[in-house]
């Protein structure tokens, strides 16, 4: 009987741990932030954005802003019909649904439909678990459960820990 309880506890703990996805916070442009000098198509390559992740745009105000636009707005660098305009200089955007999101800088001449280095980025959001190309350890510089401080050169992992309380309660119930 005790072996059955221990086996059930182990299976439940593994299920909780394996089912816990980690959200990732990406600082757009890494150390360069949201700036004219960053190649955003290069920055986004190799990254996998997932539902639950956050992206953070850090920039100087009023020099820049962040405007979420449609694909047509992205292609033409137009803010007409903008979905959202952000101006804080530390804009945290939660990726809460699958799909493609388009962001540009709305300051004139910062987004160019033809220039390779232009303040525009496409974020494709998938439903799977995060697997950034070079995550920082949770205890590393810039790790936080709140909006991050200065931009870092890698994604920040924020692990889900709610499952540990469930495991403790399950263990207590099985041992009784």
C-alpha cells in the first residue's frame, strides 16, 4: 500500500513539473533596446515566442514610441488605424494569444518600408512552451517577476512554481 502511494505521488509530481511551462521575458533589441541602430529581423531570428511570454520595449522618450499595427501598417510603416500606441519608454506587452503581431516606431522616418535597419519588428506567437535560444538563468542579471530593469542580452526565464504547493498537498493527503 505504501509503495502505491509513493508511486502515485511520484507520478503526480512529474505531471505537475512537466506540465509547468516557463514564461520568458524578451527585451526587444537586447542591450540596444528599441533604437534606430538595432537590426530587428536579426534580433528576432532564432527566438520562439509563446503564449504567456512578455516582450519589453525600452527606449528614450519622446525620441521613440511603440505602435502596434496591422500587417498593412507594418509593410507601409503607417500608424493609420493603429491597434495600440505606447509611450512609457518601458512598455511591457504580454503575448496572450497565438498569431502574428506587428510593431513599429511611429516617429517620422524611424520606420522605413525599404531600409534593412528600421524600427519595426514582427513577433510570431506560438502556443508551445518557451525555448529561447540563449536564456539567462532565473537568478542571473535582469531576472525578475516584475517588469525588468535595464535590457539584457538574452531572454529572462521566469519559472512556474505553483505546482509545488499542489505536490505538497497531494503528498500530505497520500501519507494520511
